[in-house]
């Protein structure tokens, strides 16, 4: 029982990262109707910047965390302003292909600037694991869980308690009507791209100490994040968060007994759920975004 509890809680920490990436994808998707396939590699690229800030410039970790989020947001602003906006009137497939190309650009830039040699990223929080009754959690897992809870709360307040959040939800319902009402859609597009990309940077920084830092390290995590939003419902930030946590827990429990199928098992579960509930666990049959 103790083993299962530990596996489940560690799975929650992993799933929290899937949730962060997934929430960023959903925020962009539901406002701009663009599926951002460069989400993971945006986080990867800014994590390289964070690595050199820590190891070379000796910048304190707390400041690196802030700078990583800011760098992700700036990348999102630049991508929306100078790339997505110029092709928005073209086909939806063109927008998707642009994000796929952007993903390859980030990987190529990382390989060119930093080379492909795997690097060990220093842990977020030093110190022994913390024992909570029968459960033992690393300090890093606790930080990841707390960060995800805080981000979800802030994102909820933004969407439902601010004018900009209300504008984003209005655009997601009917862009034309939002324009008629005077909502500055270009500014809102830039804002949601900044938020989504900032979440990508945060998620990558939180998970990278478990991996080696290399240009492809966020690839599988992005696949899991896509699975999370499909499982939870693509019309809801809440669904993305819950979907990510479910995937993290289930794959960790499966990996304990059947490590060879841990990555494929959850994809099978997602397919089964979609066959029964095409809208996902928390999606609405009638489109009601966010």
C-alpha cells in the first residue's frame, strides 16, 4: 500500500508538468484556434538559457525561475506578432504547419548554439526527501505540485476575474462578435500566446532535473500533454489539468509492474475514453470553451 501511495503521489508530480504544458496549449487553442505543436520545444529552448544562467552566470535559482517564465512569454509575444499574425488569414493547416516548423527551428537552434550533448540540470531544491506519514516525496516533487496549484489558481482568476480573461473567453466563443464589441483581438492574441509560452518555460524548468537537458527532451512530454487535453476535454483548462494528473498517476502505476508499456498504455486508455466520450471526460458536447 505504501508503495502504491508513493507511486501515485510521484505520478501526480509528473502529471502536474503534463498539466502545465496542456493548460498552455489549451489557452492558446481556445482563443486563437491554433494547436501549438511548438509548446514543448519553446520550453526546451528557454531551459537551455536557464541552464547557462545557473552554471555560467551563477544567477540565483529564484531569479532564474522568473527570468525563464519571462523569456517564454517574450518568445510567445514574438511568435504571435511576427509569425502567426501574418498568416492568420490563411488556411488552418498553414497555421499548424507553422507551429510544427517552429518546433524544428527551436530544436535546430538548440543543437547549433548549445550542441546535442546531454547535460545534467541541477536540482530545483536541495535536501533530503520529506516523509508525510507513509509517503515519501522529494522536495522537487513538492515544488512541482505547489507550482501547478498556484498556476491553475492564477489562470482561473485571470480567465474569470479580469477584463482580459473575459475578452479571451469572448473571442473563443465568437471572434466576429468580439470584434464588433470593440475587443482588441490582436492584443488578446499576443497575451494568450505569452501566457501559453510562459507556462511552457515553467513546465520545462520544473521537469528537466529528472532528465538530461538535450534538444529533444520535451518531445515525449508534449505528447503526454496532448493526450491530457484530449482526455480531459479540449475545451477546458480544468480538463487539461485533470487529464494531466490522471495520465501521470496511471502511467507511474503501470510502469511499476509493466515498464515496457507505460508510454503506450495511456494512449490506449485515451483512445478508449474517446470511443465512449468523444468530447473527453470534462468536455462539453456543445462548444463552451474554458
